[in-house]
C-alpha cells in the first residue's frame, strides 16, 4: 500500500493548521502574489492560506474527496493540470476528508494535493478550509451507499438527515461554502463557476403535482422518487437552492443513476429534471472538472446521462451555451418538457425501456430478464440505506 505523506494531512478541526516549515518560501509566495495582483487587477488579494499556497496557481477545494466521485475528481484535477496540452491550468488541490486513514488509501500522494481533516458539518472547520480557495467542487453527501464508508459515518449521516435535515451537510455545508466564496473575484485561470455542485437528477420530482407525475411517468415513477429514502431528494433540492441563494457563481450538475459498470460515453445534458438513465462516476468527474473552465455553465442547472458509443466532445462549451439560466421560464414550458421527455425516454438503458417498472436495487438488465433486484420485488423492497444502481 502506498504510504501517504503525513505532513500533507492537516487538521482543520483543530486550529492552527499552518505549518510554516512546509512552505517553500513566504517571500516568494508574497512576491508572486503581488505580481499576479498587478497582472489581474480584478483578482482579490487573499491572505496566505493554511496550505502550501502559491497564489500564482489557483486552489481548488474538493468536498467529499474520499467519495467515489470525489477521489476521481482529485485525480483528474492533478493529472489534467499537469498535462501541457490540457486547458486546465496548473493548480493545487485541497482535499477535505473526515477520515484521513481512508484518504491515505484512496487519494494520491502528490505535492499538489493537501488532505485536510474536516467534518463538513463543522462550520468553523469549513470556514478555515475555505481560506485562500478559488473554486470548490462539491461531491459530498450525507446519505451514502458506499461500501467503503464506515458504519458510524453512515449512521451519522442518516441521523443528521433524519433529525436535523437543515443542518445536513447537503444544505448547511453548501450554503456556508457559497457564502464564503461569494463576492471574491474568481481566479483568472478558472473562468467557470466558483462552486460546482454534484447534485442528482430527480430532486424536483417529489414536488410535481399528480398531473405532471402522470404525464412524465417514466421520470416520476422511478424507484428513487417512489421511495425517496430519508427525503434525500428534498434535502438535495434544498441544498441546490441554498447554493443558489448564497449569491456565489455556481453550476449544478445533476447526474442520473451512477453506475460504474456503464461504459463511458458522451454526456448528454438536459434541463427540467426529465432525464432518466445512467452515467459512470468517471464521466461525472470529468464533467465536474471541465465545468470549472466554462463561463457558460454559470447560473445553470442541468441533468446528464452518458451515451456510450459516442465520443466525448473536446469541450462542452457549445452544449453549455445552449442551456438556459436558472429561472428562465422556458425550462418548465410544457411543450419543451414534452419534447425532451419524448427524446430522453428513448435513451433509457435496456430493452424494456419502462423505468417505472423498475424496483429499487434492480438493474434495467435484470428487469429485461425477469430477475429480482438486490432489494426485492417492486413495491416490497427492503428499506434501503442504499441508492439505486
Ligand atoms: N448513487 C446514485 O445513483 C447517484 C445519482 C445521482 C447523484 N448522486 C450524487 O452524487 C454525489 C457523489 O456520489 P458518490 O457515489 O461519490 O458518493 P459517496 O461515495 O457516498 O461519497 C460521499 C462523500 O461525502 C463525504 N461525507 C459525508 N458526510 C461527510 C461529513 N460530515 N464531512 C465530510 N465528508 C463527508 C464522504 O466521506 P467518507 O468517505 O468519509 O464517507 C464521502 O467522501 C452525491 O452527492 C450523490 O448524492 C448519486
């Protein structure tokens, strides 16, 4: 097993976390920062952060860095920023983790990544971690079906969601991070939104009226919406709104069912929360990182599925430019929704192509072959701690 550089794991929960000995040179940092300030007048001078913070390069914070999407985001940020042919600038990563042993197992040891121990439910720790941060990719959730999360952490997440949903990281954490970054000028090398949130398709569907649920049955009567465990869709919807209300520039990416057995493919975007389908976590991570560069992603919320067999575009600028800003009335126009629904239902995986016949925990392939899913028959599923496949 790889040994993780212990001096790169810092505690945000116990102040101070600054290790001057690990700074290359404070003088160099200051002069480089001043040079950057002259070059880009709009760029706000920020205090030297708690990490090895050379403000010549942007700092990207990843919340939920040990998660299955989060760790891929960290890897991609590092690998893409080192690739001279890639548009992603050289950058540094602050990887937030509540479990640093897990971080040591799943995150790379790299001079450009610093792991910081931080519970996202601890507001003062989050505030310390956000100092000197230029952008955030949010991949965390209090409701995890990951087999590599500790049972205690899973239960804590469940308890927070059930007992105090407004204090869950999905709402309070996002709101706080949005407010902390709001008003700061963006780093010139990262023209996209300051906060990129990995949310979920289907978050609005529990609020649809009966008429809309019947009209778009193949989107509304799917297991995650039917069962909505612990009200997670409502919590994530409120988390989205908390981020929008924070005033920060944001983009909200809503992947459909995450399934790592689904081959990579072109991410297809839609709006109006009508999409059903699959995408693997690598494709989601690619998209979350790409969005940091995309000015046209700002202020937008969109769903995504992946179409295997179609290559990923070199850039998603064109796709994003065609999307509407949040609040644009045409997103909920019924003719627009009808047309999108008709198209997107044709992209549903499998042969049966009736997602409303799925049980939670059942795959489209199991439905096609008449097999029962891992949580039991439709309508009799055992209460899941897990999300759908
Ligand atoms: N499953 C699906 O089909 C599906 C579909 C669409 C969207 N999504 C969304 O996609 C996102 C990423 O999913 P995923 O599979 O990568 O999730 P995951 O593997 O469960 O990762 C969740 C991350 O959040 C972290 N976390 C939870 N509570 C925390 C706290 N209090 N403090 C610090 N960190 C905390 C976890 O830390 P630990 O590593 O310590 O547990 C983990 O790193 C989630 O927001 C999910 O809701 C899922």
